[in-house]
């Protein structure tokens, strides 16, 4: 089959997948049997195989949603962009996986794409946000206040690389995401490791119900993360527990590898 025909079939399949969640196309659009992302334990990504071509997908989308044809074509082009993760052929493949993890809830491809372009997990804030439930003493105990985009965390898939800046350690760590787990469809946990360091230097981030919590084990010590919405803090365990030594358990991604939805080999 000519290459341009294959590309056309792939475009049509991805457009139909987006249609099935009601974001781009209204109900009634003709779809193929393999729209739903299928996550396999032996594969880092859910792939959609090309189905039967749909005649004039951009025209159909425009007619059913009232959106200009050019907007639909731009979205289609965005979905076909090469993904930075070698385990995912296109950005559309990543989008399908995020949709599957959300139990079919709507995801804005443009916002997800913008979040994907950010290299760092969060950015520093000059002061302590009023919305954080902290005492006056906690606001001045040395913890670092940060701005975090929850969609950046949600965009992560196995094999992704993420910059984790920690001012208290005077370091920016490069983290590789190893596993993504969803237990109840509401909360999700990303587990990874710091590159070029032993595997016991782990990173775990959990998001659910508007709250993000995490633990980062480094050669300099353990750091805790907490965010409400898009604002939060990160602090060394010694900052949080000045009254004495306390043990903090950070879940290991290795022990849960057999239960993960999306394992990646190294």
C-alpha cells in the first residue's frame, strides 16, 4: 500500500478515537472496532491499528460539531506529531493512553501537548500561597513553595524523562518514569528512578481528588512533595520532622512491577 494511503488510514483511525470520547466529534460518527486503547502488560503503550478510512474526516467533524474545518485539521496534525517517547509513535498514541487511564474522561489534546513540552515537573514560587493549609511556623520552616501543572504529571507515560528541581538539595534530578498505576480510576501513581544513580533512588508521585503527594529518595536524603491544585511545596524530611528521627516509607516501584499497567524494560 502506498505510504500516503497508510498515513491517511492512520489519521482516520486517530480521529475516530477522539470522536469516541465526545471531544472532537459528536455521537453518530462512524468508528472502527479498535478505537478503544488496549493496555497490555507486555507493552508500554496501547496502540490503535488503522481501520477503514472515513471519507472526509475533517468535513464530517466540522459538520457535526460546528467547528471550522481548519481547526479539526490542526488537531489531526497535532495527533500525528512524533512523540518524544520512543515507545509511542505519535502524540495520538499517548493521548489514547491518558484517555484510557481516565476511564474515558475528556482530555484536551492541545493542553496536554502544551504540558508535554515542559521539561520540569514544577517551578519555584517566590512566597507561600494562601490556599495551602499550613501554619505560620510551617510557612517559614524552610520548605520550598512551587507551582505545579497537574496535567504535566498526568501526561507522563512509561519511558518519559522528567526534570525534578529541588532547591534544598541544590540539584535538578533527571527522572525516568518506570511504571504508571491506577487502582480505582480516581487516583494514579507514577513511579520512577533518578538517572545514573542506583535503583534505590526512587521517585513516587500520586495524584487524586485535587491533591498531589510524592516522595523523592536521593543521595542527599528524602524529600516530600505536596500540592493542592497547582500550588504546593517540597521539603526535606529533616525540615518536616525537626523533633526527632522518623522513618518515612516511600513505595518502591520494583515491588509493584507485576501489578503495573504499563511496565517498561530497561
